């Protein structure tokens, strides 16, 4: 956690401030040299989940209505319908693979239908033994529903494969020039894959043959616009192109990690395209949505009610020992570069606005009182940020917000720093629970913060909150 402060910034950052306008939005350099123009995104591929869900729903309804034992209980048909849809959604069966094929998902679809029927029979036997489903009904119901569902899903996949073959989407291949050209040539020989490479992104050309080699961000941007690129095939470790891949994801491109050497059938969770092992690559923001906001409001509201007497006591002690002005307000940068006013208890008084905006942490300042040292060492001075969370300026968990001056400097000096602003900033985060607070490596913070965003889950937030609570028992300061 950062503060209002008097120590020079890490990494030898310049101390000048106010001489020029400061941009707090991610710079083009932060995203590999380009940003996709607003309003010119590539067309999205029609991969709606509705056709597959509709086929499963029709199969469940037909199976339920054709069996006499089920017809007598409409609730059983409804339970059958929602049970199958829920299990299939849980198994990601409504997220079509890059090259849809019925035979690949046939065992999974049939197994979930059988599980639903068995669960339905068990519930009936437990609550209404006299109307338990017979073995004949179970077998016949599973067979009818499986046949209709597989026939419907096969029709949907067949239509999608035909559409992909007729109109393959333009793609870029990212990686070493020789390997990327080889992968691109293989995809061009198989247009039925639905992917048509139009260029290779590499640091150096492999030779005069093959697709054009794009070496700069401007060339990549031009290729995206001119060809309407829909997909990106990555044939090197994704970490080497992190900023550019994030920019491509934000531009609306599908990212696929391609193994150019190994077969795919022994790789769990992978698909096959042109004979290569492929898997979806996620480097964008996972939608936190309602769940994360609900957790923020519930926890911050509860904590504010519980600690309000403590906050009043801290404010009274600070007023008596350090005079007026117990609340420190400072502009910080939040999600998407939007500024907000961060609140905390004042533990140090900067000499002027220039010092407050351009100096780093204040840990170890000798002029602070004992009580202020106690607040900073235990991080209790940050409790007022629960109000920022309740108002929606921050989240409980997320990258720590920083001042505009440092956002501008760090975005230029550290690749990936600007990408931290893809998600709401937080009181604590993955970097903080790994000891990256105060005068620690900004590069390491970027890596942990972006890893948190790329792999966000509600359970990860809960784990970080628990680790933060445990760390408060053994405080180390800001």
C-alpha cells in the first residue's frame, strides 16, 4: 500500500512535476506499440450458445412428454430440462470449440443426460416411493433424449463447419518467423479449419517466401484494420508478447495458443486445428460483474458498522495529538484511468502539494508520532478506504491505485503497468499478500497484478482477503 510520502520514487524516477500535461490512460507503448481504433473492431464470429441450448431443451421436453410416467408430473419435466441445461453449461458445452464436431462431445452429452435421469429417479424414489421411475423408463428416457439432443447438436455443428469453410476468418500468427510461417502454411492448406492466416508477427523476417512479416505495432494495427483480423495464433510462450496480446484481446480478437510440434490428443483441454494442439488463451479481463461488487458491498458495509467506534477513536486521537485535518485526501487513478479521491487517516503532513504528488512512501519517517507510526505499521490508516469501496471507487481486492504522476511515469518505464487499470483498483491485492508493498519492485507488482486480473475468480478474492487478514496479525508497515 502506498502513502502520502516523502522518499524518492523507486527506480530513480524523476522528481519533476507539473511541467507538462500528464496522461493517465494506457499509452500505445504499453500495449506493444499500438491501440486498436475505437469503432473499428473486427467483426465477431457468430458463436451464440442459444442454438445448442435450444436443441438440448427440445430433447428434454420431447423425452419428458413421450413417457407416461413423466407426463403425470410436469415438475419432473421441468427438473429434467433445467438439470440438463445446468450440467451442460457447467461442462462448457455451450461454448463452441474452434472446429465443432459432435463425436468429440458425444460421451459428455450422453453422460450428463444419464446423470440427470438417475438423479431424477433417486429424488422420486426418496419422496414418492409409490411413483418411483421404473428401469424401463430410465433407459428409454435416456435413449430418446440422447438421440434427439445429439441429432440437434450435430445439425448445429454441421452448419457452423460449413459457414467456417465458406468464410474463414483472417488471422495473424505470432512467434519466431520460421515456425510461424510453417504453422501459417499448414492452416492455409486446410481452409476447412475456418482460419486464414494473413500475416506473421515476428521480430525478424525469415526470408522472401511466405506471408508478410509484421515487425512493428503500426504494421500490426494496419493489418488488423485492412484484413478484419478475427483470430491470433500464438506459437511462442505468451509471456514474451504479453502487452501486445492484451491489446489484441481488447481489440476483439480470439487468442489461441498453438503447439507447433506436439499432437493434441494427449493434451487435456486442447482442440485440434490443422493437426496442431490448440487451446484458448485468456489474457483479457474476466468479467467480475455482480458477484465481486456484492462481496465488496457486503464486506465493506459490515466492517464499517463493526469498526465505526474504532474509526471515531482514531480520529479523536489524531485530532488531539496532530491538530486538525485527520483525514487525508489524495487523487488516485482507478479503473480505465478514471481519477478518484482516496481516503485514509493522515499520519504525515507533506511540505506542499508538489511533495504529496511526486514522492514515494513515508515508512520510517522520524517526525511521525508514535500513534501515527502505529497506524501505519498496522495498516489501520487504510480503514477509511472501506468508504471508497462502498461508494464504488475501489474494490476490496485489486491492483493498488497510484497517483497520476507515478501512473504516467511507470506506464512508460514498465511494460504492463498501464494494463493494471483493466480492473477496479483495490485495498489489497495479489502483489500485497506477496510482500510487494512500499519501496518494492514496480516490475514485480505489474507481474502479480496482471496475473491476478488474467486469472480472476471469486475464490481468489476470498483467499487474498483471508491472507490479508492473517498478515494484519504480523504487521510489517506500508
